[in-house]
């Protein structure tokens, strides 16, 4: 499974708070980024939750578990 933060990111950092192991905030870009190409299994549920709770719908999930 992959997660992508799109340009629609508003930088509210909710995903960073929910799953800091996967998401980090880029101060230069003023948006969140994903630390992994493939999401580790133990974080998949949190990443899906972050995507569902994203106010800007800026987190896209790709892959067999999406």
C-alpha cells in the first residue's frame, strides 16, 4: 500500500499528529509528506484513518489494501 499527499494539503498537520511514524511536515513546502514508499503493515490502519479524516482530502491511498 502506498500513500500520497497531494497538492491539496492545507498543512493542518492532523495526519502528522495521528501517525508521526509515517507522516512528517515539510516546513519548506508547507505540507505533509510521507516517509515511506510502501507503508509498513503496522501503520496501514492509521494511514487509512488519516486519509479518511483529512479535511482537504489530500491523502490518496494506492495498492491492494486501499
